[in-house]
């Protein structure tokens, strides 16, 4: 789980853990990579906010993590950005896109679908 907003990160982490997920939460791709180095297996799924700090995107973070494991990892981009070019850019990556605000049932359904299609 990657989101640079601490409140969003902790809220999503609590929700996911409540559903039984083991969550590695990070505010950046770099932090996620550091934390995941301690994990023997790649994550089952990556959730990343689209807009991260320092001009980085969730798409880039997902690409970095997939590169770290040398394999595709099911992923979902979360975005509050409604600009058509940003939406096209996120969708062009081939990664599932969910628009904020996201309700828990919508997120759980997207997680099930994304993980099921892997």
C-alpha cells in the first residue's frame, strides 16, 4: 500500500488489515521497496495512490516494485485526479484504476477481481 497522505495510508491499512490482509504500508516507492526487502515473497497485490510526492506517480511505483521482483504483480491505482489526461495516463498503464472517494465494498470487489485475474 503506497500513499503519501498519512491519514489515508493509515485508514486504508486499517481497513485492509480488518479484511485479513497482511499490509506493508509506505509513503513512497522507495520506502515500499525497503520494507519489502525483508519479505521473502512479492506482494500479492499493490495498491498505490496515483499522485505521490516529488512528482512521482503510483504507476512508476508499481513499475519499480515489479522490476524489483522481475515479475508482474496485480495492481490498483487509487486516484482523486479527475483530469481526463491523468485518467488516460493511468489507464494506459494497463493497471486497474479506482477513483476516490472509494467505498469499502467497491475496494474489496476491486481487490477480489484484480487478485482473481492474476
